[in-house]
């Protein structure tokens, strides 16, 4: 696992000591798994407090669903959804807060509202101002692999993803984002077929070669449903299997809906592999 310490908000994480749990908090009406569940600030805060109690190390707030085929919302709607929640969470939680956005203006306002980290599903490639904004405020960023040109990776799926992640890392470094502020995510479920997602899961250890902490986001995703022939709310066991596999292959953070169960799975897996 990646070595070194990582400062995020008021917390310090020590890579290699444990797996960190990122709890998902979608402030959306249409997210694939929990859309409509936390559409006001009070509901969102109560859910975040519960995830904190269940063992989350960070809460990731999103205001736009990124499921396949989703219709993008405007920046204004995204901000209206998440900014009051981020303000409330930053006051009430002891945990750091991440914001799941690919827009620089949303990221800036979220940081000013109390967000401690940016989680960009487009790997700093959607908005040319995102990397400079993150560098200006000095917050960490999770750079996820994604692409607009489909799922054809030729005969080198893993190699192509690594190269495209390296492009994002270069964008970050050119903007002045420090190495100790960067996390990478191979982007399970984004611009990949279900078979490709399984191949990535089987080769997760390769992503450690980039030299950055690795985040894994598989929670309740469709490739689990495809393998098990189960609907979204019945994919807990499948998610736990991916969590344990990811930890055994060197990931540092898992992004999940079911915090309590994944925190338990992470703890026992950590006790065996770390």
C-alpha cells in the first residue's frame, strides 16, 4: 500500500495502516441507488451523522447523478443542492467532507462552504479551470479515469487506462497540485463494459505503480448486478466481495453506500493483509 501521511481537513490519514471508508451522500432525485433519499439538508445531515457513527472516514457529497445515460443538471442546480449540505456537514461532523463535482466554480464554492476535498469523475479533463482551482486552495483531489470515446481499449485495457490517468496526473502537476494531494481512481463503471470492470478488479494492484493512493468505487454497481443477476438494492454481498478484493490488491479507500458493513469487511481484511 502507498506509504506516507495525508492531510485532509482536520484529519491526518496514514496510508498503509488501514483502509479508509468514504461514505456516499447523493443529494439527487435520480441517483441509481439512493436517488431521492436525502433531498433536504436535515435528511442529508442525519444520514452523514449515521455514516460517521458506522465507521466512515470521509463523506462524499454529490449533487448530480453520473449513472450511464443520466441527463446532466446545470451548475446552478448542482450548487443549490449541495452547498447548504456541505455547510451543515462542515459544522456538525468531525469527519472531512469531499464534493463529487467536475465543475471548477462548484468546487470553489464548495471549498468555501467547508469541503475538504474534490472528487472529479472526469479526472480534471472536463473543466480546464478545475486543476488551477484545486491548486489555489490546496485541497486534495481524487482523479478518476473516465473518457468520452467509448469502451474500445484495443488489446490493452489496463495499459490504456494507466496512460489516460497519467494524462490527468500531468494536468494536476502542471497546475501546481502537489503529489501528496493526489488520489487516483480507476473509474469502475465509467466508460467500461461489465467484463472490463471485472478485468480491472482482477488487476487493481497495477494501479499502485503510478505511486499514488488508490480509491475504489464499486458500491452496488451494475457489473455486480450482471454477475449475480440482482437489482441494485440486493448487491451488498457482491459489493463486500469487491471491497475485500480491492484491499487485498492494495487500494487505500473504498467509496460505499453501506458504510457499516463495508467498514467491518475492511477491518477484517486489513487484519489479514496489512
